[in-house]
């Protein structure tokens, strides 16, 4: 059954219902965000700030803006105004991956038994639950927020501090939310594409979200300063990187095999995946090939 | 009077018949799509998982199946996007020729990951206002999370044909379109894309 949202669009394009107050708050944040110059929404803004980058001796960082209207439309759709610079970072990252990360991820998968890797994965998911919870709430997803809270409680108590995902066996599957997704739900545009060293594909909204998540994390303010703490958080981060890389070894190899321009392919996949995450996996209507007999 | 009542009853009966039959006919075509996907996926995964024969033989078999069930020309034109309209007849021909070999290969690579796994149809809908049938399915993998596969189907002259597969919310056609646009941008022309496709095929056939 087709229903419609407030602005008259078919419901499958609607974002989750949010309260009036939340709307007001989010509108404020959106405006604030959109007014912050370089992080702004359009490619144009970044293309302009690119002039600055050139001044900063990163000559050749900006992609030429095409004149043909169709090409221009595609250019805005891809929204990658600093493509040459991004490609350079991408190449550097790929080399780093080949030399260090991939071999480490492979040996991690070879040497650590599957049950241990699952437990590590569970634990890494577990400690991200507070962040997910906060963002569930900010997105107005009360049901999913309750699910996250429930999972955290069950897995802390019955799951031995999160090493066992007991909650999943009771139908409470894990999901992740970050502030970048929340910004997306609030209607912030994705902004220009950025390929970051080590962190990989991003858009400016995702970057702003990372900053937001850090600012909202109490550990940013009250963390003990000692070296033990720093070693612990450092190893958790390292483990997270190795673990997630170890899960896509074959997938990335297949991608290398089946794509002509790996950079463009990853950019496309990132965009599609990010949009789907923001919609919590609900399908959106994607362009479908027309029949050409 | 009697005639009038008779007419009224007849009209009512007609309306009711339409109401009963129409949704049935609708569901029937969505069912056709799901039957087609079910048999296609079943055969594809069996062919790609059959390690008893050589890889060349496997791929040859898959190729026949693929060409029969996918509308390769439509996919090829979509993937080339705006560049299709500007291509010369010779370029179009060269492109479609290499694209057909390329897409069979990419689907082989992608679907081989799931060979031998359990396949299940979840639901099928359509045709929607664009004439598109959607068949949602899942691949269950022991000890791993299941993979969602959404098949996009259109009714061509020759029958139902797949025009895209969306794996975990990632469209194969859209991804390939962006991939090709990227290479056209870096190589500067459609000829550059065709050359890149030929190079890629050589490399893939060798490995």
C-alpha cells in the first residue's frame, strides 16, 4: 500500500518520522553545518576552496569542471571536485594496504581461530553500542534505540562483557549508527567525496559525523591520561582495522578483478552503501536499465 | 424492468469478476518472475559450484545460461550511460561485443562466491509503473551473515529478462556505470574504454 509523507512524496522516499522539536533542533544543526564554509554541501563550494589548496602548493588537486551540461550533471552527481588529489591518496593507501594491512589481515585470519575472531568482533561491536544508541535516539528511532540498549544490557550480563552475542540469538541483531548517518537522516547533503589516508572513502558529511561522534563521546573528556589507557585504546583501534579488513579479503580481490577503474568503483560502492546505511537498509528506487531491444 | 435488473446483476457480476481476476493476473506475473529467478539462481549456483569440470567448461555453461536470462544489450546501454548516445555505430558494436564477454566474467566472479550456498526467494513484486519486477532473495551462508540479492527484471519481447542484480543494496549496473564513467574520464574517450575492456579481458582470460 502506498502512503505519502508530509511533503507529498511516496512513503518509500520518506525518512523516519521525527517530532517537531527534533525537527527544529536538526534544522538548526543543518543550517549551522551548511554555513560552515569548506564543509558546505555543494561541489561548487569545495571547487572554490580548491583555489586555496592550490595556493597551498597542492597544484593539480582539483578536477576540471566540465562545460557540457550532461557531463556537468554527472560531475555534480559524483561530487568529487578534488579527484586528482583523492586519487593520489587512494594510490598511496592501496600501496600501504598491499605492503602492510592485507598481509596482517590475512595472517590474522589464518592464525586466530574462527571462534576467537567472532568473540573479538562481538566485543568490538559491543563497545560501539553507546554511540549507536545515542544516534538511534537522535534519529528518532525509538524502537532501534531500545533494541541497542537491550542488546548492550544482555550482552554485558549474559554475554561476558560483550564477548558473546547472546542477544542475537534472541532475535536482536546488531546494527550500527554514527553521527554522519544522523546528519543524513536530518537532511544534510552528503557533500564532496574525500578519500582519507588510512580511513578510506568518506564524504564531508561523514567526516563531520566523525567529529560529532568524538565530541559526543564522554571518553573524549574524562579518559584517564596514562600510557596504559592509550595503549589499550590504540590496540582496540588497530584490532578494529585488522578485523574489518580480514572480512573483505576475497571481496576486494574480486573487485580488483572485475573493475576497470578501482577508484571510481569504490567511490560508487561507498556512495550506494552509505545511502543504504542512512536509510537503515530500506531499498530506495535506483535507476533501472531501460529495455533496448 | 426485469431486463434492467438483469443488466444490473450482469454488470455487478462483471465488476466482481474483474476484481477477482485482476489481482490474480497481477500476482501471476510477479510469480512468473520469482519462478524464473528461482530456476536461474539454482542453475547458476550449481554450474559455478561444479568443481568436477574445468573452469573453462564451467564458464562456458554459465555464459549460455546468462545470455538466455539477462538482457545484455539493455545493461550495456545503461552502463555506458550518456556516452552511448555519442558513440558511433562502429564504437557501439565494438563496445557491445567486448561488454558481453566482460559482464559474463564479472557475474561469474561475483556469483562464484556464493556457489554451493543455500538460495531462498523472499518475495516478488511487480510490474511497477516502470514495468519492473523485483524479486528479493537471500543466500544463507553457514556461520556468516546472509546476503540479500534483489533481481531487477523487465519483460522483453522474448520474455522476462534480468537487467540488474542488487547485492546488499549495491546495484551491479550502477556500480559498473560509475566504473566505466571513471575510465572514460581518465582515458578521455569511449575508444579508451573499449581498449581498457579488451586489456582487462586478456588479463582475466589468462589468470
